[in-house]
C-alpha cells in the first residue's frame, strides 16, 4: 500500500521559499532568488526548516519580528543586497536594533550584545560580585574584568617558556607566533597553559587530554621546525586521523565519537549513527538516508532524482553521472579514473577493489570483501549482507533495485517495469533505462568508442572511420560490456588511435594479446572494415619464424625453412579457391615441423649437424621418445634428395584404430542419450549424432554450412560426400533448427548472413574443433573413440566405395577402415590362397 505523499517543504523546499519571497518581492526573478537562496543557505535541512517557517508565517519576511530560524535573517540580508525593497530585517527582541541575531531568548532571537549582557548578569564575579563577566578561573568560577582569571600572570610568556623546554630549537618569537596561530585569545591561551601544567606530556603524545586547540598548537610548532612534538592518534582506535570531537573528556576521531551515539535506524533497523531523519522525524542511518527522497535532488546531468555525490557552482551530479578525475594510478601505473586523485597515492577502481581486505563472511563462509557488517560487527559479503526489504509492488522481500518517487523500495523485476526506471536520454531523447551520465546505452557506447578512438589531436582519424562503423554494428550493451570488462581492448583501440595509416591485418598482428586481437579482427571483418583472410594459414605463417629461431645451426635452419615452404606450406597455399586451411591441417604441419625442430635441437646437443646424422643417431632419437617422432620421415627424405642429409629411414606413423574403440553397445547408448536428453543444447545433440552415426570428426562438423543441407519437406539430406545422405529422426529436426537459428554466442552479426550450422564466439566464424570436442565430452561423448567405432561399424556393413561417397572420406581411407573392420583373419586367408 502506498504511503501518503510527502509535504512540499520536504520535497521541494527551494520552490516553497522562492514562492514566499516572490509574493513579497514581485519584481525579483525566480532564478535570482533561488540562486541567492542556495548560496546563502547551503544545507538542505536548513532550507526545509526555513520553508516550514515561511509556509507557516510568510510575514517573517516583511514584519521585522525576531522569530523563526536564523536563515530568515541571512536570506533577507542577501536579498536586500540584491535590490529587494519590501523585505525587512528582524530586530533584536531586547534592544530592537537590526543586528545579527545569534541567540534565542525564549522563542525570540537576540543579538550578540544582548546575549553577552545576559551571560554577564547570570555570572557575577566570585570576588566582587560585579556583573562584568570576563572568564572563569581554574576552578570554573566566574571572574569580572577587574579580577581576571590568573590575574597578574603573563599567560603567553609562561606558555612560551614551558614550550621552549619541549622544543629547544625554536626561538621565543617563533613559539609565540605558533601560540597566537593556535589561539589568539587570552582565555584560550590560559586553557592551554593549564592543560600543559596538568598533563606534562601534552605536546609529546598525550594531546588528546588537552583542549581542542592543543593539536592546532602542535601542528603550528611542527611547521616552524619543532621535531620532538607528537600529533596524538585517536585514543580509542589508535588511528592517525583528525581528532574533531570529545568523548569521555578525551579528543577523539569522528568514527569513535559516532560509536557512542548510535540509534536504531527506522528503515534497516540496525544500530548505527543517525545521519538524517525522515519528514516525520524518524531516524535514518547514512546509507538509508541517501535513498530517502527528501535527501535527493535532480541530477543536472541525467535529470534523475538521486543522492548527489558531487556539487560544483553549476552542477549537482549523482553517482552514475559523476566521473572520477583521471590520473596515473599509484599501484598499476595506468592512466585511469582514480580515487584520491588529489593525493600522492591515487588508486584506480580495480586496484582500489583489490586493496580492500578480504574476510570470511560469517553467513556463507566465503572469503570476500566485507562490504556489510552484522549488528555485532562481524563481516558479511554483498550477497549475504545487502539489505532485503518488502517490495512495495509485489510484496516479496528482496534486494532493492530502485525506488518510487515517494522513496518506496522496488525489487529488480518491478523496477524493470516501473515508469520511473525510464528516462529520456540527454543526447538522443530516447526514453529507456539510462546507462550513465544521462545517456542511453546506444549513446554511451558511441561516446565511449569515440573517446577511445580519438587521437592526440582531439579528432578521430579518417582511417579509423571503417573500424568505428564496424564497432557500431555491435549491440550497444555488448560494446559497453566488452570495453568495460577487457582493459586490453581499450589499450588496443587507444594504440590504433595514436598510430598512422589505415587499420590492416598486419597492423593488428602487432597488437597483443592475441585472443583479444582475434575477437576485434572478427568484428572488423564482419563489419566490412577488413577483408576476410585465412586465419589458420596466417597464424601458421606467424608461428613458423618463431619456431625456426630455436635452431642454432644456420644451415639446418635454412634446410627446414626450405622444406616447409616447398612441401607442407605449398600444399596448403594451393588449396582450391575459396577453400580455407582447416584447424586439423594447420595442426598437422605444426606437429611435423615441431618434431623436425626437436630432432635438430637434439643433434645440436650432440655437436652434430643434420648432414652428420647417421641412421644410428636417428634410431637412438626415435627410440627415446613418443611414436610421433616418426613424423620427421618426410623431412628426412626431402633433405636426402636435396643433398642436406645422408640416406636416413624413419618408420611411417600408422595409428592402430582397433585399440581406440569403444564397445558397440556403448556407442548406441550414447546415441540414445543424445536422442532422449532434450535438455542438452541443440548444437551438442546434432554434433554428437553426426559423429556417432556418420563418423564425422569435429574438424569437419564445424565446416558444415546451410549449403550442405537440403530440406525436401518430408525429409532432410546432408551432403557429407559426393552422395547426399538422408538424416534419421530426430537428427533431421535438430539440423533444421540449426539452419533456422545460425546464431552463436557472438555479440555481433556479420555484414552478410552467416551460413555456418555451428557458429562460434567470433563473429562470422564457426566453432573451433577444440571447443566442440570439449562440449561433446561434457555431453558424455568421447570424440575420437566414438568416431573410430562409428567408422569401424559402418565399414563392416557397407562397401568401401559407398562409405567414401556418403561420408566424404578418401577411397584409400575407406579401404583401410574396411580392412580394419574385417580384422587380420581375412588378410591371412588371402595370403594363404596366394601361397
């Protein structure tokens, strides 16, 4: 149930005051009156008090009566200086003069002179009875001007003598100047002298036992060169902080003073320091007071009514719109918005969060930042400690996501639907949930991109326009998440902004880290800012020089480079037009070259070159490692043909598929699992069934596009080889869903509609074989074993020629699988017949 609306004096006290002033002074303008009001009465609680008084009695402005808060007098005085003619300053209730009315006399205000006379009358001199009050002696008794406290004593001289003993390096003049700086009055200096007589260590660590001006005196002496004096810490928490309050007759810090003045907050019901009160006087702690509508103002940037965190002469900014000053972080050295920017140790947001001590949450036991505390002071993490209150709309007790205009709490779901959550963007005017600084998500993304791509000259280079356009094609929310969560991306964009020339693939190749560069490259290619290229081939070409560098022998390095260029790399570069290098093809070259490099490194360790290697050396190296070392066979044959090595023989690498199989019933159990488990993702089910039923490896599955699929209405065929294969149910329906969806988890969409059945995280590209294999393993399918078993079963049931045409494997491969499926018995029988 909604509560009653708040009174105007609580919500808009400025408007109430301006209306009252304009009623008395119609010639003044409302903006002028409001500006004078804000400059004169700076605190909003004081404005509310003033508004309440003027609403109850508008005559306070013109009658001259000494009633109401002192803000009435200050406002009238400021308005008279600006040309007001109908207003009248209040007169003192005792003497009737127009003077500053600093005190109360009952329910009326009096000036300072009348207050002094009242004090003098109430404090007759303890010696002569005269009512000419001057001060109090060391026993607290009143004295007149004839019988001053400690009469006949030169307070300043005695105080300087006492201090000179503690600060021998200072002259009498310096000490006297420091004393006058700390307190220029005789009474104040007398209090300092009495405290120093009572507490000898007052200036050397016990300053908390003295009057308030003690610490100011210590600082003044230290500024003049006194080194033996000690500024006291807080006697309760022992922190070196300003001691602004008094607790138990000791000077203390603000936190320790507040600790003795706690009260139960009317909103969160925790015992805390009360920072403000509601319109009806109920106490509110600091965090709850910030959410109360009477303590909020319209933000000059976004227009939202919120708690103001920064005020300037012409701005009042909320937390979302306030931007911390940008400077170099003292921890990480990065130029970022920092806390404590004006100090010698500025800290950026990430470093500030990391610097917060982690403690074990008393509720969940997780070690996290202690953002909240129990009433007993025990640490609580954010999920456990964040206040949960009943939502005013749905009634559920949840965390507060927003508040109504009356300050009533709303949960996340209700706040999403509430009209107050949507505001017009200050740039484009779109009404939606604003992102920050009064901007909608689209304008915030645009502004962030422009700030990163702006060069040292303050403008975006023309060469960066295609890249900026490509980034704009991303959903704005995705752009902001990406830029906010990946500092390396921001660094790359700034690097491009300060560079020269257009953005090319070669430009991006020089940037780091590779993973972020790959994601950015995919976005630029999808947006048309960069031409498409064979990424596997390009990555291989960048990998090879780094691998060659491991070979110390120049001749051997040249031999391997020539072999790679004229054999494996030549095969990859001569692929048919439009066909790109696959992940498996690139990996095969890496495995071969890596083993060749290891052989040459081993020879170098034996003080041998490739041309000195004998068969015995080769056999020793092959015997001392895995079977994959046999991959050097092609390189050694080429090296011998070209005169770089002796005749050397390495065995062919033949994998025995029979040892990498699973049982047939286990294969069909996997098929049933994928068919029946509808909770699995369509991608996992379709890929797993293609592997188990058609023996397709992940490297080929990811290359499937919509061009491979034909929907005949009553059936679906897929072209894995030369002859299309009909898909059984439910695989046909799964493939149909993939054809209709064709959108992975990439944030952007390519300029042309993607044809991949299994799109990946990089826009315009399919899943990687490694990622698909990982997903299949998570679904209970072991790709290599499952594929071998599927091909073995298919080859045992169909002729090799049919297997080749249906599954897209080479005829020799199909024959090999046929022989594997028949086992050694058939070959043995054929051999006996030939004999």
